[in-house]
């Protein structure tokens, strides 16, 4: 019989550890599949490849969770009950890259930036673990709030339709398109005196698009949202923790009953398929994009530092500077592996940290079991295709909650900030959020700026992060308060 085993290292019976691991997976599942759906559709990838993104994401989630919770050599793994998932912080920059360059070319640029950022993150992990004083709650709370505000646009567009493209609010008048087509034909006819139609000339959309904000879709999103709210209100414990997943499930049942879901691709998908490197696109390495993603990773790793410290406090297992560095280095390793397998940057999922506090189960082997379950889900293409087949209106109702909760988490962290005795903190928050809103409100503000820096300035999250750090140093200096960071991380159980 084992004695003097710390609760973090305690090995539970197989049945119990599997059930608790599945609980962790269900809590994080909706958030884990949201990012590949957002980025895959922003890239306009075909449904089969979006499903491949989902499979690869779940596979890498599981793989990196095993490294983080079990440990791997003396370099990687903090050996605490941590579930790793793709971070929402990188969504803004990646969507901007996708909108600038779509398809497989854009995917290659994203994966190249992720790989580059992963390598740099591993190298700078020891330094990041000592930069905590530059990221007090006033900075991290502001950044997470802006992340949530930026992502809300995605959830809203899932409900009503995208502002550009086939579901735009307005479409060109068919009569105008016919006239333009005839004018182009006449201008190209031999002997005509009509000048050719200028390059880039197009008909302005002037009539409402019947597909935009369709009441059926809005009603389905509302049903998903109502389900989530009812489960959150009346559900207890674990049931309340998976309210978003249950809302998506109800939305899927409604759309299937209405004949709005296409199961043809699900039926064609394989039951089992290995996740292989570079299946979607080969990486393309652009220095500016790598720098952009590295800045995102710095913010992610600072947030992870707070999570690790809070988790250490919750479990009663102190962590050394070297162990903290190992945990942060695993964030970088996970991001590197993510790029290789054509997915995205990874970090510790804070809702799972919150679950540790709720359940009181401190064993890291529960998260190891969760990692194994995620790997199994990642090699089941039918599961990924089923998620991809969900109409966006179903995801919209859930996205409103998921992304709104990110913003709410930032606000909760800001609630721990001293605004009464230090009025400069209000200035930091106000200006940083204002700067972060620029790309959302005026997306073309960068048109006269050097094209090379566009990826760096078209993300409101990055602009807000830079502004918050610099303003905090300007007003407050670089005073460190580790306990404040731990308390802020404890608040971030819904991000």
C-alpha cells in the first residue's frame, strides 16, 4: 500500500479515473472544436478539411495534455492536473491572416506562423516565467476582455450570416448584373466604340439578401441559447458545467428533425483514420506573421503562469521556478506540434482548472485519462464530420455564450483591480480597450500604412495587449504581485 503520496500523484481506480477524465473532456469539448471551425471556415476550406482540422485539434489536445500532466523528460510537463486546448487568444490574428490570404495558401501561412511561434516560445519559456510583473490583473483582465469582445463578432455572424459573401445583408440586383454582363459583351465585340469595362468595376449590392438573418435560423440559435441558460440555471455541478455542449446537442437534434442537417458526408466519413502531419497544407514561414503569433504566445504563456500558480495553490503542491518553466515550455511544444499537425497554438484550459476546484479531485492522472480520450476522439473522422455538419446557427447560439463568457472572465479579473486608490488603472483599461476596438470598428484604418506591418496591427487583441503592457509600465512601473496574479487566475474559470 502506497503511503505519503501527494493527492496530485495519486493513482485512482481505472473506472473512476476514466469517468472523471471523460468529465474533463466534456467540459472542454465545445471550446476545443470552436477554433478549428472558426479558422477553417474563415479560410473557406472544404467541409472535409474543416473536419480534418477538428480531428487534428482533438488529437493534439490529447497528446499535449499527456505531456503536460505526465511529464516528458526533464524539459517538459508541469505534472499537475492540466487539460491542454487550443487558445482563443490566437483566433483574431489567424482569422485576419485567413481573410488576407484564403484557402490552402492562407492555411500554410497560419501553420508556418504557429510552428515558428512554438519554437520561439520553447526558447523564451525561462524568460517568460520571470516576466510576471509586467502582466498584473489590470493587463491580463483587459486583454481577456478584448479577446471576448473580438470573438463576439464571430458568434453573431454565425447566427445571422457573414457580413460579406453568400449570406451578406445585401446582394446585387439581378437586373443590374444582367446589364453589366451585356455591357461587357458589347465592349468586347469587334468594331465597337464602347470602351472596356474598368478593371475591378462591380455592381453595388442594393437589395436585401433573403438568406441573411433568416427567422428560422435565428429561432434555432435562440433555442440553443435558451437551453444553455436553463441548464446553467437549474442544472447542478457537472451538468451545469457542460451546459454549452448540451445546448449544441439540442440544436443539432432540432436542425436534424427539420431536415437542415446533411448527414451524407458523415455517412461517407471513415470510422477510423490516423492524424498525419501536414495533411492540409505545408507551412510557409513569414517573419512578420511569426512575430505576430509569438506576441500572442507571450500573452498566452503569461496567462498559463497564473493558471499554474493558482492550480498549485488549489492542489497544495508548490511548484518551483524550474517546474513553472517546464509547464510554459510545454505550451510552446504543444504549439509546435499543433503547427506540424496543421492545428493551432495550445494552452491550459482554465475551465478545467475550475473543475479541479469544483470536484476537489486533484490527481493529475484524471487529466492523463482525459488526454487518452481526446486522442481516441481525434482518430474518429465521423465525430469530426458530425461537428462540421452542424449549421452555423446552432453554433451561433453557443458562440454567444462561449465568447461572451471570455469577455465576462476578463471583467471578473478586472474586478480584483484597485480602481479606487489608483485612478491610473482606469486609464489603462479605457485606452487599451479603445485601441483594441480600432480594427473592429475601422478595419481599413491601415490602408496607408506599410503592408509588412499589417498582420501586426490588424488584430485588436495584439494592439490591446501592447497598449496595456506599455501603459501599465508607464503609469505603474513594473511592480510584481504574484498573489494578485494567482487570485486573477482563480477568477478565470470560464475562459
